[in-house]
C-alpha cells in the first residue's frame, strides 16, 4: 500500500478502491466491523464535502469582474471534481466488498496489469505468441469480459473507460488496421483526449515479416493521446491501469535492439515504478530488451511536458525538470535552461482548462455591465 511520506498514513489517492479494501480488511490490523466503520465514515465525509462544494458555487454579483468570476468558478469546479472523485472512491471501496460477496474476488492492485504489445517494428522485432489452430481460437469478447470482471473497478473514470472499450472495433480488417480508420473508443482522462485502439481483454492478431501469424491478448487498455506527436510522427501511445483516475504517470523510453531510442510509452494511473515496470514487461517475450529508462512524474508534471511542445523527439529521461513558475529551470546537470527552449523545458503554463460562462451567467454579466455603463456626454 502506498504511504504518504509526510503523514505516514496510507496514500489512498495512489491506490485503487480494491487495493484499499484489501489493505483495510486484510493488512491494516482492523477487525471487520472496525474496517466497515472506517470506510463508512470516509464515505459519509466525502458526501458531506461534495454537498458543501455544491452549495458554494460562485455567483455573478454586482461589481464582480469577468476575470474574477471565471477564476472563482474554475477554483470551484476543481473543488467539485475532487469532492466527486472522493465520493466515487469510497463508494468503490464499499462496492468492492459487495462484488466479493457475490463471488467475484476484488481486483489486485490495478498497477499489476500488463501493457499490451503494440505494432512490431523492424528495429524491435518482438517475439509474439503464435496463433492457435482455428478450433482453439480465443473468444476476444469473452476474454475481455472475464478480465474486466476479475479487475472490477468502480468510479466515473473507470466507467468511461469501459464505455470507450465497448465502442471500439476489436476485429478490424488488415486494411483498416494499416490505414487506422476503424472505429475507436474515445474518452477524456484528466483533460487528455484518449483514443482506444485495443481494449483490455481483446486479442491483437497479425502476421510478421516471415509470414508467421501471431496473436496477443491485451492485458491493459491501450491507445494514444490525441493532440500529441511522438518521435515517429504518430500520437504518443498510452497504456491505462484499470482505474486511471488514481496513481501517477510513468513514461517508458522504449529502445531498439541496439539501445537507441525508439519511442515513448506512457503508463498512466499506476501506483509506483515497479508496478508500472512489470505492467510494461509482462506482455512481452521473456528476455525482452525494449525497456529503456522509466521516469516517474505526477499527472500535472506530465501535462506540462505534453503542453511544452508539439513534437517530442528525445527520450523522456533527457528532458529538463518541469519548470516551476517564477524560478529558473535547471537541467539535470544544473545549468540554467533558456525559457525559449520549449522542447527541452516545459513552459509552466497553467494546467487548468479555461472556464466558460453558462447562458444564465452571461446574461447576468451583460445586465450588470449595462447597469454600470456611463452614457458619454
């Protein structure tokens, strides 16, 4: 269980509801009724915080400027989002117990999931499991459902992932795969636009250069982040944990056989480096050497890196430290970085989305502006 270094308490924000339940009921030393009370107390407190947030929505009042109002509204929305996540989280802890009672074991830490193998490149020449005979073909839909049941998660974000998975065509033709024009699921994850190519549990099939057919069961939902561009000119690939609303980001610098940088692989929503590493390696052949450096960053730091430049051409580990607003940015060797070196140092721009006015708020603002307007002499 991740531990908060400042408080010494369990860091629930970095664990899935299932992992938290496993810790509380099996590892913490609490008796079952004590764990029940602890979970219910946290769930009740989360609901109270959400109600409090709902009642504190800022209003367009006389004398309030547009900038001031939008700033207040953005802060309120952030508070609302956090409160809703907490409610979903503790309800998820409770519901994980209900799933267990129905005969479905709670998921292991979602960070133990495996990253899917993506398209082979000549430089990587990855080994794949040979396709079975036709009579033993794997039912992709049943496997996907089975894996999803075994890693049952609750929460709004997990539900959005599941919905996007269902919208994805898991059996595109070879021509569609080559052109990339088959139906994909789409969702927002922490503000990122993510397209799903292979849902967890689906089976990826292909033929290598020697004509050998291969297939690979996907153990993590896999796709790419739209609006990004990697070294190969394609979108940056992302592997999702079972509940990407929790955990941090770990960026793998995938390498070719000769050790040169190939491309970035983003492990999103994992609790720690080891679990992200195992998730990446577990779906490759034994002895796979494509894992280069793996770098741990927070989601905000990752967002700053994404926003710092259009195309990412260097290994993530070589990028400069995330810039702190108002302070000089230092490279890993201590040298000051030119603020204009946007490909090397993230810009430090605000990560908040620009808030917008509702129709009623806009009408209220216009009315106040008209009241305060002075007629020119």
